[in-house]
C-alpha cells in the first residue's frame, strides 16, 4: 500500500490544532462573505421583460400575463421529472417546494 492510499493528517498537540483551526476559520469566513456577496449580486441582476405571449386557453386566446393574476414575476425552472418513475430528483423536488412560500 502506498503512502497516498493511506494518507492521514499529522498528529499534533492541541495548541497547534487550535492555531490551524483558527486560520482555517478565517479562510472559511472570507469564503462565506464572498459567496454571500455573489448571491446578493445575483439577486440584483436586472429582470427581463417577457414578450406579450398569447396562448390558447379553454375559452380561446389568453395573454401569458393574464394567466397568473396579480403575480408580476414568473419563475422558470427545468425540473427533472420522469413520468411514471417511482423516484424523482430530490434536488428538483426540494427546490421547487420552496416556491409555494412566495405567494
């Protein structure tokens, strides 16, 4: 068995471990702040105005904007759904269940 297959971190005293943990926490906090800043920038991206689509409804033509009543935003998500499958993508189903709370 080679060294890389059984590679373990070195064994150190508690003070050394605490020092390295503190340094790691500084890096983790910086990464968290950067990811938060990226997420905030994504939320501030401009919206795109949809074309005035006209769809065929049960009672004839209906504008896309009229289908959703007072709701001014449309969320589009490519959901991995497999017809007649016992299992559905847990990421997709978990993600899309959050949208019911927006109403």
